[in-house]
């Protein structure tokens, strides 16, 4: 396949997964983004949801995880909020700031995000997603 033909249209996707935090997924993704970019492949990182205090501001004023910003730089593309649409920034043991597509929208109590105070598994999406649904008022 020629280099030119790899830059047009969607050529597929690649999922990088690991069983733990700090397994090296972000660094491996950045390395693959840079290698593919050098090969002439249009590539961009994506992480649907991230929980991190380490964030950066994009050129248009949005906020994304620092790892996704580093991966965008490796891919030689501008960082944008769509690369990390949901960023949860822990504010305390019981609250997180919810950043959706760039701006911070709300500080969500743990019980709202997970369905019960202090519980981290089971039913987590029921409380948070109605708050973030399109057309909602923040």
C-alpha cells in the first residue's frame, strides 16, 4: 500500500488495553502515534473517559488529560477536547469535577456518579449520565 493511499479515509482502529493503571498504555500509544505519523498515516489518540488531575488546556480553551495531549503531539496533530470527551478530576474523596468536551460542568458527589455514597462499582452510569445528557442544563 502506498503512503498516499494510507492518508485517505478510515483505515481501521487499534485498541491498546492493559489490566492495571501505570501499565504503560499511554506511553505505548504515544510511541505508536509517532511511528504511524512518520509512516504517513493520519492518526489521532482517543480515550473516552479519563480520571486524572493532570490535564492541559487545548488551543480552543478545552481541557483534556495530559496523556492525550502528549499523544496528540506525538501524532503531530493539534490536541482537542474530542480526543478525551469525558475527564473526571477528583476534587476530594467524595467529589469529582466533570469535564465534558472541554469545559468543566459540575462537581459531582460520589453518590451521584456511582449510585450510592462511596461505592465504586455497579450502577455507576445511572446517576452520572442523565446529568451529562445532550440538552441538559448544567
